[in-house]
């Protein structure tokens, strides 16, 4: 699949942002497991692998990336073949539930042994704040203590993101980092704010 120059630049920008903000809060496993929640157009598996390779020296083949989305996405048109596990449609890909995580860990052959190191929630469509609070809490439930849940929020969604943080606060879930990325002029507003969350100790 030929990726547009704009999307290619966004992918590079994502990697740069992750390298700038995530490392103080994150220690990946040697065999890294990642989940991309709500994946749509960007090749988020590439972003996750490049980040781990450039920041931690982990070989790309040692980063296993799963993806989920409640939509039934046309794989050949939207997504490349680089994901190690994919769970799409409203039944299999609902990240409010544990199903995508359980099935992915099972598919990767590690169910019952460990959880995910890195969960990436890029540009969540924050229409229903309560539902998204379930997604974030579930992601943290399936993340290793040394891992992180990372979100990038669009400029137009920062107001709703503040609402989401308020709802999560009611459940004693707080980001260890939440700030503007300061790269908005290069991202078309897609990478305005970053949030980094860690599971409760």
C-alpha cells in the first residue's frame, strides 16, 4: 500500500513524540507486546516498532503488535499486513471489554503468562466520554506494571479529553503525564496533546 506523504510525516512525528515523552515512564520487555486500540488509517504497528527500535534498540521482529477496532475495516485498503493479531467488528474489537486483549494474548501464545507492555490509543473519537473511560480503564487492566497506555489527542478534542480525565479521576485513574506536544503546526492538529497512563501499583 502506498502511504501519502502527509501520513508518512505523521508517522515520523508520532515516533518523535513518543521518544520525547514516554521513556521516563516506561520499561518495555525484551519481547514487547503492544496493542493499538481503535486503529484505522495509520500503520500504527510501524510507529510502535520504530519507537521501540530507535529508543530501546529492540529489534522490530521482537515487537508483537495487535490491533482492535469495533468497525469491520477493509484490510486490503486501510491496513497493511504488519499486525501480528487483529480483532475487528463490534463483537471482537470492543476495547471496553477484555475480549480483544485476551484473544490477542492467546493468539500470541502468552495468555496467562503476561499482559501488554504498550497500549496505543491514537486520536480517540471522544464522543461518549463514559464509554471511552471504560476503554482506558480496560487498557490499564491489561497492561504490565512496567508498561504504559499512551494516547495522542487531536486539537479539536482537547475539551472532551479534559472531560475524560475528570471521569477517570472519579475512578482514581490519573495520567502520569498529560501535556501539549508543541508540534501542532506540523501535525494538522492530530498530535496536539499526549497522555501517558500507568497501571495502579
